[in-house]
C-alpha cells in the first residue's frame, strides 16, 4: 500500500512502530504534489524544507523511543491559507495579503504540532473565505480531483482537493456558511464544521466572527474523530472558545451503537431544487441508519430554507465589512502609494480586494448604514433567531437531523461565477447550521451515475459531535471510506 | 432599487476605489441580492427578538495576567515602521490642502 492510500491513524501507527519513517512519508507527499499540483492548484504555499526538518526530528525521536504517545505522529497535514503559521505567508487567497508573513502560530497549529503532525502546505481558497467554488482566489482556481473541469467547492476547496487527491489524509479549513461541508461534498471526502466555540479560532483570519469555525477534512470517520481529539480544546486566547469538557471522540465511536437514535428528516428539503440522485443518496443514508436501529422522524423546520440565505447574506457581509476594514495599507498587507492618506486607503483597498470581496463588504456596509439598518440588518438578526428557535424545537424531538449537503453535484468552472445568487444557493443546506452555531458533517455517499461525488449532511445539537460521528461511522461501514480521486494519480 | 450614485456613496463609506465598470456590475448584483433579501418579508418576525449572541455560551473572564510578546520586530517589519517607533503614512491632508 502506498503512503497516499494510508489514513492518518495508519500512518501514525506505522511511524510510532518504526515501520515507516516520517521522512519517507514526507518524500512521498512531495512526489505526489509535484506530479499533480500543476493540474490541481490546491496549494498556495508549499513548506517542503520545514516539513523535511520536522520529519527528521520525528525519526530521531522515534529511534530514541520517544514521542510514541503523540496521536498523529508523522501525519502530513495541509492548512487552509487563512490559518497562521509563524514565519510563513497567510494570504487568505488575496492580493491584499500576498506578502504578509504570520508573526505567530494559530491555536490549532500549536495543537497539531504537539500531536506530532508535519505541516506540508497552505491551501488555496476563495479570497478571505468568501465563495463557494475556489474560483475567487488571487492565485487562480483549484480543480476538482474527480473532474478537472469542475470546481472543488469552496471556500476551503484547496484543503478538500488535497485530501481527495491523496496529498494528505488530513487537512483543515474554515466554515462560515458551508466552506468545509460543501467542498467536502464536491470532492468526495468527509468534512466537519464543529459547534461554534468548540475549536480555537486564535490565528484564523476573521471573516464573520459570529459564524466562523475551523474543522477537519478526512477520508475516514476514525480520522475525523482523531483530528477532533487533537484540536477541540479550550484556548484562552479565543474569548469565544467554549470552556466545557470535550469527550474523547475516538473512544466514543468505538463499536458505535445508534440503536434508538431518533433521526429527523426534513421532507420539504428533499423536494424542489434538489438533484434527484442527491435526494436518493440522503434516503439511502437514512435507510442505513434505520437498518442499524435508528428511528426515523419526519420534521418540519418551518421556512428556514427560504430565510437562511438572505439572513446569512445580511449578517456575514455586515461582519465582514467591519473585519476587513483593517486592510488599509498602513499596518500590514498591500500598500498603494498615494499623495495623501485617504487616497492611500482607497487605492490600496481597490487594488487589493477582488470582485466578490468588494461585493460583500459593499453589501455589509449598506445593510448597516443609516436608513437601512432596521430594514435589513435588524431583520437579519430576527431571522437568525427564528432559525435558532426552529432547530431548538426540532432537537427536542430528535437526536440528529439528516439533509443534503448541497443541492447539486460539483458544477463546471465558470458556470456560476457571473451569477452571485446562483453561487450563493449552492450553500443553501449548509448556511442554516452556521446561523444556529450547530455541528454538522458532510459524509461521502458514493458516486452518482456520471462519476461525481455525492454526500449527505448530518447535524446535531450543540456540543454533540459524538452523535454525528457515530451516525457517520455507521454510514461508512456500509458505503466504505472515501476513495482517492482519479485526478490525484 | 439602488442607483449608481448610491453604489459610489457606499464605496466611499468603506474607502474603496471602484472603476465605472465595477460600479455598473456592483449596481446590477446589488439589486439582485437586495431583491432576494425581500424573502425575509414573508416571515412572521414581528414578535421575534433579534439574535444578540449565543445565550448558551458564556465567555469567561480571563485572569489579568501580563504576558510577554517576544516577536514585536516581526510585527514592525510588516508595516512601514520608522526608527522612532511610529507608522509612516503619507500626509493626512494632502498637498493641495
């Protein structure tokens, strides 16, 4: 079996037992990247020298019988390029930060290094995480490893493609409205957005602070649990990070039993606007859970599908317009020379930001501006509360909810780029989960009749990632772990 | 409906240079997106309190502990920082003022 086919758990086991050297892992990863990166464009920064040094250190420690307690020893990892790694660029896929070098590590980078991982590179993304196709990147689009003519989804498209193509078994992204789950669905891997506050966002460049969350991409549910064990910790440097105790996710899914689990299904979501084969995939997933002892429950979530999209596109741009005000050419990032300070601000921001970012910060400023605040922003906040209440009611009757991850299979590059509403609609099933701060996973459900990946989403109440992982583990027992995509060969 | 002047006014509020072509495209997209926002008008939201934060999560106070940041030079190097320790920017008023 080649390194690219191994899961994170398998690599860590082999490295700890001295049966595979970390340096061999790293060499295999960079061979893979060199062979495929030209067609995929999944990575913005490649950290070969750092990775090799780190691998040599791991091999030395293992030879001395040390570091064997580290859960992810020798596991190569890719991070979305909005997560800071000290001494390396964090571009956020933007011209604005092309030359910006992170002066510190993000919280999860410290946790991953403590667990023995090897950072391989920083992945391509829609600029400042605003997009659903990884076409809005200043570094060019990423290709879907299942069909190079199609998008990998976004905004964490580079991370999803890196796992699907077999560069690494584990990558991380950020999810503000579906930016982990939608690309996971499009690339045929598992992707989880944990509960808002479960994982530290220290060192994650802010887009929409009340919605952003970091989460993993993997090809097995076991690796997903292992990744959560490592990154789900309280971090005092992020004031929104939850102080509660996290369980051992890996232990919780051993011999997972879902007998009696009440699984909600929203029939309204399975009708208009959903691809037939994706609807069948959700039915199939529900059937697998029921065969394993779960109890199906029909749910009504009111109008949340209709209201989530306008609600999200009021709240997220409003927060983004504030968060991105800092990019003015003074303290960091691109600086356009001008005769006076105001012109410097205006020119720097005009040159540094791409079309989608401009569109969103303009909308955000508009909905917050005098005369429009009540009609838009306040109404958006009320709609968000409505979404939260609907989910609260639903979870008084069920333990998890299943629904589609996306309304369609991956679309072709350029197909939706000129129509923002159609592009935004590709996140219609993931947005409500962020608005309510809930955990959600997109699980691999096999290929459709044209050979494109299909997925299903599983959602739970806050802090109940274990339920999601148990249900996902049962799905995986029947469907199988995510295979490597042909575009990564 | 938002007109082109309103688009330019908003761009001014966020200190953003936009070209005439960008203003046209932003105006078109703006009106489509604002039209979509009207869907919220169909919801029974009159009696709903606005979302003002997550009631299930309490942000803990952290200790008033002093910690040292040893990488100040890395921050300074990212900006136009002069020898006196100030950010260097062009004239605030401009030559014409």
